[in-house]
């Protein structure tokens, strides 16, 4: 037997597994690195988040990523170069973390790497062409495995598409295993670049539901970066809080076929970007708006997209909302949500998972399922395929 296959079998049969989950989102803040300990699999999984940090990206690396991100026309050579470079770069950041934590690479069973999304293209955004759902993440798993000396599981989204999904959102699989509760109805709301939520009713997985809803932080972040050099986001809503919502612009932002498409659905910055915003500004004749007013309107737009999606898909409001992702730090966005739902938004920290670490933890869980579990629960009403996701790369 190949020694790597033998090692995978040994890891699969261990009482517990140490898995590093990696997540790099559309904001390009840095690499989230979560060291998790898993026991069991499926609904019997227990998880402990042992270590977590975010390794900030250097500004020049962020600009490299932006140059190939969510654009229909890019430098193919740069895509090729960054694909291998990112795998090695992630390995360097993991090595730094392990040294800081006093942990040997030999004590880590697996790395679970989401990679860096550079384009997401669900079919509903291209109704006229012959192609199906598609997505692309770069950061090659072989480079990561060889340079880190740790077996790596990566490229999770391709199996989801191959099995009939859109490649996103994948959060429902981890949300179901980690956060479902027999008594409390829960909405796990993640506000990253794109906002998505999972509905976990107490009466069981038959009613589970997960969908993207529209922009979270992505348009706001892009606008801030374009108008305020040196800033990457509206810290503490300092800019948006000084503005007023333009109802005309808000209505124009919602005047798009994405919001008429049926749930569940996915999207990305390929749609929700500055071109989308500028088009809405022109159509609404709001070209004289201040930057403060535009940011305030965008925060309201993100909140309203979440509110409308939940109201359209969840049969009642007897639930608690737990938030993760960068949007949790935007007090203006949170204020809009709390005002509508007449309740305080809670954090996943109330459920013992750091909200900044949640997505990295979820990919670590997918790797645990890939090696020790079976296929994850299928909810036909949500359109989620019955799959075990991830490709294995060996250190040698």
C-alpha cells in the first residue's frame, strides 16, 4: 500500500484528529488559520477550537489578488503564477503559526484549505449560455502539502458543483453538525463579502435551508478603498454613520434580476461591485450624493437584502440569529438588523465558536468529514447535493 494512503487510513481511525482550517475571503484581509481538534464525525462530531489567528496580508499581495479577482478578463500568466505561489505562501504562514504556538507540524493530521476564490459564476447569472455553474479557487494544494509537510485537503467547491450544486454556500454542512439544537430555532448569519445564512429549525434537518442573500461588505469595502486611499473598510461605520440613506438609490440597487431569482441561490463580487453601484447611481439620478450618504445606503442595502431573504424563506420569526464574519463589526449594519427583528443579534461566540474563525473551522470540519465521515446530510428542498468534498494532496 502507498504509504500516504496508509497514513490517511490511520488518521481516519484515530480517536481524535488535529486539523488546521484555512480561509481567505473576498476582502483580502489575510489568512484565517484555525487549529481544531475533532472527535467522531457527522452528527456525533465534537470539536474544540484550540488556536486561531489571522495572518494579515501585505498591501502589495492584496493588490496582486485584486488584479485577478472577479474580472472576466485578466492576465492568465498571473493567475498561473499566483496559483502555485499562494500554496507556498499559505505554508509559510502556517509554519509561522505553528512556531508561535509551540506545535510541531508532525502533530497536525491535516490542513483544510479553502484557497482564494477569484471567480464565482452560477448559472442563474448567465441564463443564455450553454455552461453550468462554475467557480474557481486558486492556491494549489500540492504546493501547500509539500512545503508544509502536512497532508492537505483542498478545492472543496468543485465536488459540490459536480454533484449539482452551485459551489456555495457550503456553510450549511458545518452549521448543521456544529450548531443545530433540539430546542432552539437558529439562523446562522455570515456577513462576509457576500452575506449568507443557514436556517436550523429545532424540528430537524428536513427543514434546513441555506442561501446567499446578496452583498454583505463587498460593495462597501470596494467603495471605501476607491474613495479613501489607505482605508480598506468603514471601520466602526465611521463614514456611513455620518450619512443618510437615499431611498432612490436603494430602490435602484434592488432593481436587479438577482433579487427576483428563486431561493436558494449564490452570488459574488462578480455581480455586486462598483460597476453595479455606479449603474444604480446613474439610473436613480443620485450622482450628487456624498460619500457618507452612499456608504449609509450601502449598509442599508446589505441589511435589507438579509431581511428580505429571511422574511421570504423562513416561515416564522421564532428564532435566534447568530452572526459571524466581518459585518459583525459594522454597528450601522447591525443596528438596521436589530431594529427590524426587534432583538439583539448574537455572535457565534455565544455557541463557543469565535465568529472570526467560523469559516476556517467549517472547512476543517469538511476535511474531517472527507477522511472520517460519510456523505453529509442531504436536504433536497434546499438543493444541497449529498457529497463528501475535498481533494487530497500529499507531502511526498
